[in-house]
């Protein structure tokens, strides 16, 4: 008796849940095999980090191993992973509602119209993959400068090893350096899944669309937010809790937000921004060499060389 | 020789550690089989998220699968998991010192006196489980509105898929929506283990006791804290680092803190609170449509429609 | 044809990557078997937490188990893990560039010169291991006080169990209490890997070099930073987003940062620091019983008993 009552209740609940699946179709994906999975993107990211920091990330590299053979093998594996993830994502966006293709609306990218034959997508994915991989040596050059900046910028840093193993800011910047070129190529979703993986592990949220110069150092890092259209010069140092964000949002005639446009600040070179400062707005420029005190709320430009401190209490 | 010296030292150390087990019994649990494990709560939470966002969470759902059969099977599995976790937790609280039952001191819940026979606990756990599960369709309705708010509220959002896959604020709110009804039913500990799991993964700390309206959006999210007795209206948007907290604490005559009472602010509808603002106190009300600037420190009420900005520097 | 083109391209890319391995040798470790792995340090930390909080961390402890036997077995296992990790790390630092030995420049530690024979390192590692383990009972005494402070300090806390299972601040302080004595013994890198593991899981970044009194409570915790030379008295309570950091950095004649020296503030006893306050500088002292309001920016000393609030808006 109890059993049948339970069953009828469950069935009623099942029916009500299925109705919500129909009512809110946008928040379920049934029968959609191409949605990029976080697992596959994280696997790819781990391979990339292993190639960037051999012996630090991934398994130890033995003394008797041939580095050339190792790199060749890893690159081969990477090409497969990158091409697969890009192909699935492009297919997903083509055959879905196409909404996520808005991410591609960057000047530098090739576009594919929804409904394009699968062959064209495969070709595009392969071209994107090769272009992406060919930039990896330059990314390593950039990472070397970031690590130098971290070691030189923090008196508590005792060695390069400590900086690579223990600095969440270094990890977040590393993932940004690896995600940004994918974003520029017009690959949808993948760079954001990468940056969110770094955000979860480090508390540092760098949108892959931001443009960041060399020798960038984020200390401690928890709570840092760097928005999509932020530009940052060279030798910039920021501390935990700093926001480089949008101030307010332009709206279309129908009340919806205008997507696109410069919404985030532009930071010059050799700028230091202390903990928990909030700098907002696409017209806000922080001049070269400026110092922004902790907890500051900045919505207007700051001249080069200026120091902004809170009012005395 | 070395061996025996080591043994005698170890034995002495063992003895000294065992003494601390006796001295500080509250921080060990030996022979306590009912302490709810984080693993079981996380397993439950993953099942709930899979039911809420099929195809996004958990394994992909194939095109040929029958959604009705899938939901029915998942609900059956969930009923077992929820009932087991609740039963263990109630047993733990009954047979322990009962201290954690204070969490149950909510108007809407049934109570069981310590020492109650196990059958009564099993029955109560089953009733709680069914009441909880029967509310899941309404939770999905709420989640659909939150996701709409996130997509409409962030110009950088390119698709619903990106919002569900990449927005930590959306994940934190999802876990809150799933934990809050358990809290209201008077289930001890479990909703807090859920909210802390979300806190660890997202940096967003929402106490399951808070009451939050529809279309709630938290952008970036790291460092957000929403206290136990906070109330939030509809269409509210908050940014990373915002605290809705307690100001100071009333004390009992013996100096211990009064537990219970309204300690956290009440936020109206259509309020926007920018990064790192701190709003404290149970008598602090933020009126409808108000805008609170970044880094603000608010301990008094703010009128509807007002904009609070920091003093110029 | 396609195949050979791909191969020649890959080979060129391999060559360019290998060049960056030579160019930036400091950010790869090929053939270095002694670099301490995060995995081994995390395994060690889990064992330590299990010994500190039996039945809470690790597997449940059955009623029929003999606690003495259990502790004895766990201590034996721990001794092996600690000695192995310390030995590898000392070897790594000896045979590498030695840079990471700067971490050891504390008054209280023994030193080993680079190039020292391996036997001496093994002996030193064993002595450090035993001294470390012999302090574990005192660490448990400290943890009991911290948990008491958390339970008494937060009106939302319903039980000791909730505090141990759900409070990230408690977890971060626990890891600090376990890492600090290793730091004082002069063990390089390991304490920092521990503190960064806690940082990633809790958002709380406590440098293992800080000196912190009894009954320390961090509520919520995300974004808290406590720098290397910070000193904190007893019964101190701090909230999420609080920074106890360095103000500016002395430089050597060659422009490099001076490493060492008191760079972080000194906090008295019974001080409360609200959310997102930033207190900077080695000469900044916060007197006993002071209260620092949320979002404050403090670079000068505050008298005992004073309350620092932001200017009215």
C-alpha cells in the first residue's frame, strides 16, 4: 500500500519536473552531444600547463628522457585535444541557437554561418588549432617575464620554485596567457571555461578578453576581477580584492544591455594598485606610474605619477 | 637501539596525544557513526544539480533516452540519498549533546525530543524527504529566473550556456535555492555543509537561512557574504566582495552571545550593490531601487531610490 | 602530403619550444627528482588533520577501535611521510641553486651548507621530523581554543560540529597551526605549499611565518591575507577580506627588494577587524581592544581601545 502511494507520488513529481524541462528548455541540454564538457577543457589546460612548466606541472621529467621527444609527443597529443574541443564547440554553436557565436564578434576572427556543412567546421577548427599551438613559444616567453616580476615584486618570495608552486596569482595569469589567444581567434566558450577554472582555484577572475602587458604580478589574488575590455600596460602590480570593472551599462531601445564596447578601465605601465581598490568604467584611465591606495573607489581618470589615498579618518 | 629509542618516544607522544583527545573531546568523534560526512552531502548535491540542469551537470543525456524514465530513476535514487542523510543527521543530533538541534528552532518545523525512539526519527526523516523533493519543480522555476537575470545583467555574457557553465554566482545561488528549503524544514547541519561546499568552489558564502527573492544575480562573486537573517527582494544585483553582515552582537547576562534574532540587513527590490560594499546590521534597510557604490560601509538605512557614493578624494 | 607538412610544422614548433626551455630554464625542472610535489604535501596534511580531528577528518573511527593503537599507527605513518618530504626538500635546495634556503634564515634553525653530504641531510631531516611531531599535542591544545573562539564568536554557529565541519576560517587556522612550526624549524617550501593549499580551499591566505596568539577566529574568511611578519595577540576576531599587509618595500642599492625585516602590522589582543579593512606596514600597531570598521585603510598605529570608523557619507 505504502509502496503504491509512493509510486504515484513519485510519478506526479516526475510529471511536474518534466513540465519544468519543457517550460525552461534553456537550462537543460537533452540529446546535445556537442556541449563542451568542463572535464575535457580542464584536461586540455593541464596538458598546456605541463608543456609550459615541464617538471612543475604533470609528472616529473626523468634525467634520461629526451626533451625533444617528450615535447614532440606532448604537442601531438595537444593537437588532438585542442582540435576536438574546438570542433565540438563550433558544432555546438552552429547547430544550437547560435547565441554563443556572439563571442566571436571580434575583428580578427574568421566566421562560419550557422548551418555551414560539417567539413567547413572541421577545417576551420584545424586551422584555429594550428595557429593557436604555433603561438605557444611566445606564451612561454611571456610567462618567464611574469614569474620574474613575481619574484622581484614580493619580498616574501624565496625562490622561483616557490613562485611557480605556491603563487595563485601566477597560476591565474598563466591560464589567462593560455586562454587569451583562443579568445582572439574567436573560439567560443572554451576560453571562459578555462578562466573560470582558474577563478575557482585561485579566486582571481581574469576575463580572457582583457589585454595585459608584460611583467604582470598579482599578489595573493583572492577577489581580483579584471573585466573583458580592460587594458593593462607593462610592469603592473595589483593586490587581492582589486576590481577593474564596468561602471554602468548602456541599454538598447528595448531596455536590453548593449553587449560590446569599451566598458572597463585602461591601466598604464608601472602602476601599483593596493588591496580592495575598485576602478570602474571604460573612460577611466590610470596614468603610467600611478599608485592607487587600498580600498579606493575610482570612477575618474588618474594622472600619470599620481598617488590616490583615501581621505584621513 | 635506535629502534627502541624511537619506539619509546613514539609511545610517549601517543600518550600525550591521547590525553588531548580526552582533554578536548569536543574536537574528536570516536565511535560516532552518524556524523554526516561531507562526501555523502556532496554526492546528494551533485544529484540535485543534475536533476536541475540535466545535460549540463552529470553525464550527457543521449537523444534516444526517455526523459520521463530518466527523471523517475533519478528521483528514486535521490529519495534514498536524501532520506539516508537526514536520518543520520537527526540520529546524530538526538544521541549527541543535542546542541546542533538549535538550528531547528524555526517556526515551520516539526521537532523531536532527544532520546526519541529511532522509529520516530525514521518517520520524520521520510516526511521531510518527501516534502523536500516535492518542492524541486518550484526550485527549477526559480533557477530559470536567476539565469535569465544573469544573462540580462552582464554585457559580457554571450549565451545561456556560458552563464550556466561559467558563472560562479549562478552556481552559488543554485546551491542556495537547493539548501534553503532543507533549512526551513529544520534539517540540521546538511544545508550548511551544502552552502560551505558552494563557498569553497565559488568564494560566495550564502547562509541557507537567508531569504532571497527572484531574479537574483551575483557577478564574479568572490568574497560575497550573505548572513543568516538577511532578506533580499526581487531583481537584486550584487558584485564581488559585498558583505551583508551583522554589526554587533547582543549578549546574554552571562556574556555569551544571544543566538537568533534579526542580525543582518534587509535589502529591497531592484537594488544594485557594487564591489566590496559592506552593509551591516539587523535594523539596516536598503530601500527599493537604491544603488550602493563600491567599497561603501553602510550601517544605517538607505532610502528607496537613493545612490550612496563614497566622499570625493 | 598533408601528413608530412604537419610533421615538419610540428617539428619546427618542437624546436621553438625547446629553445624556450633553454632560454627560460628557471621555469622548467627536467631531471630534477627532488622537487617536492604538491600531492605528497597534501597527503601529509590530510594525515595531520586526521590526527588533529579524528572522526571528523579521514575515515570514521569505529566504537570498537583502540584509540591508542590507532594513534600509534598514524604517528608511525606520519613520521615516514614527514621525514620523506623534508629530506627531498632539503636535497632539492642543497643541490639546486640554493635560493630557496633563504626561507631558512630564521634565528631558531639549524643550517646545512649547499653541497653537504646526503647523510647529513638525512640526519637533519630526521631530527626536524621528530621535533615537529613532538609538538603535535600542543597544536591540538591551540586548536581547541580556536574552535571555542569560533563557536562563541558567531551567533550563527549552532554546534561545535558545525564549526569544525563548515567553517573555512577554522580550516585555514588549523593548517596555519600545523605549518607554522615547520616554518620555524627552517623547513623550506613545504609550509608554503601547505598554506597555499588552505588558501585555495578557503580563500584565506595566512603566511606560515606569521605569529598568532590563542583564540583566533576568522569568520567567512574569503580574501583574508595575513603577511609573513604579522604578529597577532590573543582573542582576535577578523572578518572576510581583511588584509594585514606590507605598505611599501625597502630596496637594496641595486634596486632589488630587501627580503626580511618587519613589514607587516602588529595586532594587539581582543581586537576586532571588520570586513575588507586593509591594515598595512611594519610600524603599524593596533592596540589592545581596538575595533576597526569595515573597508578601513589603516597605515598608522591605532591606540588601545579606539574605534576606527569611516567618515560619514
